[in-house]
C-alpha cells in the first residue's frame, strides 16, 4: 500500500500528550516524569518523525510489563569534575536520563563553556533531535550520541553487530532557523521499517537485505535480515563511533549486546553521550548568531541543481512539518489508534481522541 493511499485520522499535539501521559501514569510512571516522556514522544510526531513518537508506547509498555524497564526509576547524576558528569539511568526511560544529562551539561557549559555527560544503564530515548532542541532552547550548541541494538553488519560482514545509532548535533542562530542534524548511519532508520510494517507498506529496495542477504521491499523480511549502512564503510564506521562514545566509554552494553527495544526479554542497557557548548566562547554571541544566519542564507540560497525547487538547512524540513502539524494534527492509521487505545484500556486511562479524519 502506498503512503498516499493511506487513510489517516488526526490527533492534536495537546491531545497526544494527554493520552501518552495517561498511559504512562497508569503504568506507574511518576506524573512529572510522564510529562517529560510524553513531550519528547510528541515532539517527534509533530516533527514528522513518526517512527520515534507515541507509536513506541506499546513496545515500551511491553518492556514495563515484563519487568525489563523500570517505570518508577529515577536517574542518578554524579558530578565527576566541574565539566564532566555521569547519569545512571537505573534502567528507566532513556528520555529521563537524557533530559537530566543535558540539563546538567547545559548548566556546566553556562559556567565553564562546555559540559560533558556520559549516561549508562539507559533505554531507547526516541528522536535524538529533542535532546538537541533542549540545548538550543538554552542557547547552547550540542553533540548527542547514543548506541543501540544490532541492526547493521560492519563493513565486509554479513550479520548484525552495530546499531542504527543516530548522530545528532545542533547550534542556535539569530533570525534564521537553528541548525539541527539528526541522522542514522544507515540508509534509513530502522524505525521506518517498523512503521512500514505497521502500516502495511513496502520499503525501498536499497534499505535492507532479507535473511538470505538479498534486497527486499517487504519490511517483515527486512527485519529478519540486516539494515544497510549509508556510504558503505563510512556509515559502518560512524556506527562503530557511536558505540565507542556511548557504550564503551559509559560502561553500558556495546559490541552488539544492547537489547532491541522491541524485545521484552531483558534490560536494554543503552548508553548515551552528550556535550553542551557555549556558543560565545570565541566571539560575541551576536556575532556568532549573525554568522549562523549567514551560513543559513548561503546554504538555502545556493544555486539549485536541475529539478530542485528548494534547498533546506539541516533540520528545517522537520521544523516546517512541526509548524504544519501544530495546525493539522498528527496523522495516525486505524491500526495505530487501536494499538494505542489497547494500552489505555489495559490501565483504565482515557482513549486517544481523534480531531478529524481524511
């Protein structure tokens, strides 16, 4: 089924947050923590990153029910030096550990120019761009790394070993849009394959190989095989880099031992690595913002290749999508609504309320 033929219902961002918070609290998450997780998930939906939004709730709740994700866990922060901290996620939601970690990094950067936080014993934290946005909202540049469960072969290999672990970074600007990069080292994020499977859609043939090592457009077959790295050995090396900084350095699982977020059999033990940087270390803040604005204008104003109508700054498409969805709502197919409402039914929270349908 092509995406253009799919029938959607639309949910407002505020309704989505209320719904997600209700399910989380019903599963034992403290209300204040539920608000953070819900905000991060809905940010992804609003930005069009549906693979990392509220549709993750059923898999997260399965892990909570199985006792391999602690819904009540509160991350523990330790300051190691004036500019270095570590967060123990205590096997709780990755959103909470990353939020606390970036908050700490930002405070250190405000005083010392830079702050670095390593995070261990965490879980999937959704769309990396929300952590970057947290730094941008505080006027900071940032680097955001995480590792993840095996999905990619190393270059020259044939079995899953490295994760489709995103590399993300950002910088504030002045009058123009901020710079936000959030990309996986694979041709496509694995969440897009789960999304296609959920919606009964096919995937491009260059995304993944099936269990026999052949290209496939069937998402179910792709999930039995391996993802393909972008740029061949370059994408593979980036995936290894994420494991070095997020897994090896933090003390979390690494080298293929992170548990898949859809596998409710054991803790994931994900690691993250965050850096916040004060942008006016080497020049006046206004000069920095002017330089960022100039960079934006040079990028989007570049001569266009044949057939190109518009050039976008990294992160701009998602920001435009967010502005659009703040008005139109978040699109969901019927199967997604049923799966979400089943989670609400299990804990007696209110079902999701659809604002309109196609």
